[in-house]
């Protein structure tokens, strides 16, 4: 009995992994290696350089800008990749089939978002490498375990936000506008290029509710070698991500229910 | 002549309506100035930065203009290709150059909205610190910036007309030019080789011409020099675009491979 359950679980896990991988490959299938390098390596690198030079001109340590923007760039996969997964199924005419299939639709979308969490780390690694080679990013005090944990949790939290935006899109909101608005907000309110405490008080409250703020703070602490607050910050980031995931799940269930009752999933 | 004017006028009108309706364009026009102006303001506020006000206004406004122009001008080609209308455009009596020049002019006019947003937002951020010392020169410099960057965008559209990489390039090309364009920080902080590349770009000269209008000192010969370089670079890129568009039209008519590039 127990052995049978383990086999089923392993099979589910294998299917989950295949789903993630195939979905990711489908999403980037239009990219050839040259385009991938342009979009996923050089473009993020130039964004990081732009803000690092901005900081350099102001006489501030460029490492602050390199680290902030490298971590922020994980949101490109997290927000855009995850938010567009559901919309692209609707555009392809396959959303109804996914809803009607035996596998819970939410599980399918979570599997499809999983690879985005890993992919989101690519520009972060490129940014750190750039920072180490050309700017004043010092890895001397970095605890690699905590750095990996902080980056993974931050990327997952941003993917959760992206997934909840995608679920909102099923109810009928124009997610293109929402996605880009959220991306801009993360850039300004999460301490990417300047500390959150420079913002007006009320805006700081919003910052605390966004993914990236605490994760980025944890990463900065890790680079400074002060690990005391790191587990707490990562836990808060994970909590924020989980909250967005629950919000996304609720929005998705509402859309799914509405679709089954009214048959309008492809019509919103 | 009248027919040409009609083509330009109607293309600008239709293109402005179509472009404004696209969410992506609205996003670039509105969010880009907001993000860059806020960031430059917060980073430069407590630092002893020369031309602080100019960089906040121009960082937001010009990056918005440039992003709107690249996203839209290169995206326009991609859209025509997807719609299958590139060949009918080529076959029509109006030249491709004229149609694309009119489209880019429409994008340039719309992108002024970014500058408007950046100015109003900077006014809110900076309060009494906000001042453009030479208002008339600012307007003239903005006109020069739009003309020269439009000519440059026309050249880019020519390159990407024959390429399938347009979608990737329209996303990629924005960031490097923000780095070497001198919009949010002076190009003098860049390494020598980057400054040399930057000197070939009208964006760099246009940014500097605009920035100097914030300086309360009377306009010097330096301003006239960089204004002249902005105009000159615009004329050169327009000349290159005209020459190569004609060559391209002839080539694709002969080979019939406009859709196959």
C-alpha cells in the first residue's frame, strides 16, 4: 500500500518536472542561442551597467546598484513568464481543455511556473559576475548557502506574484498593463537603487507588502557578512510569496468556477 | 507634392491612433519617465551632482522618448511583417521611406507625452528647485533631439526591415543606448571607447544640448556647437536612410525577398 503511494508520488513528481521543462521550452522555443544571449545575458547586463553608472556618478558604491538590479532582474521571468502562462493558453485555445482535464488546472499552471523560478536566477548570476569583474562587488564575506536560499525564495515570491497576476487576467483584467505597472513599482519601491527608508512613510508600507523588498535586504546583508537578520528576512519574503500564491489560487478558482457555470472562459 | 503631403498627414494620423491604442506604448510613455525620474531624483538628491535638475527631467523624459521610439519604430516593422502588409506597402506607389518616415514622425510626436510627464512629475518632486533657464532654447533643443533621433530610428528601421530579429532587437537596443546616450549621467564618466561610440549618436548630442539649457549662465558657443552637431548627425542619418532605403527598395523588388528575410 505504502509502496504503491510512493510510486504514484514519484510518478506525479516526474510529470510535474516534465511539465515544467516542456512548458519552459515552449515558451522560449522562438529563441535561438544568439537571441537568448541578447535577451537573457546582454540586455540585463546593460540594465545593470546603466544603474551602476548612475550610482557611480552620484559617488555611491556601485555594488549597491549592481546587487539591487541583479536581484530585481529575477522579476523579469517571475512576473512576465508566470503571468503570461495562463493568457497564452487562452490565446492558443487550449485553456478549456486544461480546465476540463483530470489534472487540477492550478497544478498544471504551478508546474509551468516552476521553471521560471530557476530561469529568473540567470540574470542574477550574470549581474553578480559582472559586478565581481567590473564593479566593486565583493564576494569575500558571502555565505553561499544563505545567498542561494535568499535568491531562490525571492525568485519564487516574484513568480507567485506573477502567477496571481496571470490568474487575475483570467477574470478579465488587462494583464499587460498590470504586469508592466508591477514591474515598474518593484523597481522603485523595493530598495533596488535607493533604500526604502528614503520613500515617504505611506509608500514604505506598500514596499513591505511587495516581494523583493525583504529578499533583496537579505541578499545585501549576506554580502555585508551580517547573517543575523537573514533567516527572518527570508521567512518574511517566503510568507509574502505564499500570500500572493493564495491570492492567485483564489482568483483562479473564481475564474474557473465562473467559467464552468457560464462557459465564458475564452470570452472574458 | 500635394499627394506626398497627404500620405504623410494621413499616415501620421492613422499611426498615432493605432499606436496610442496599444497598451505597450502607453506603458512605455507613462512608466519609463516615472521610473527613471524617481530613481535619478532619489540617487542624486543627497549627492553633490552637477546638473541634478536637468538629469532628473531629462533622464525621465528622454529615456521615455527613446524607448517609445525604438519600441514602436522597430515594432512597427514587425507588425507589418506579421500582418503581411510589407509587400503591399512596397508595391504601392508611395515609397517605403516616406511611409516609415511618417510613422516615426508620429511616434516622435507621441513620445513628447513622456517629456510632458517627466516635466510635470519633476515639478512635483523638485518644487522650487525646478527651473529651465533657457525656455526657448529648450524647445529648440527638444525639436533638434526629436529630428535627429527620428532620423536615427529611420536608419535602424532600415536595418531591421531585412531582419527577422526585430522583436529581439527592439527589446535589446534600448538599454545600451540609455548607457551611452548621456540622458541620466554625462558620457564623460564612460570609458574612452564608449565615448567614441557615443559621439556617433545623435542622442548623445541632443541630450547635451538639452542639458545645457538648464544652466543659468548665458548660452555659450559650446551650446551652439553641440546643437549644430545634433542637427548635423540628424542630417547625416537622414541622408543615409534615404540612400539605403532606395537601394533596399530596388533590391527587394529585384529579388522579391522582403518577406523572406
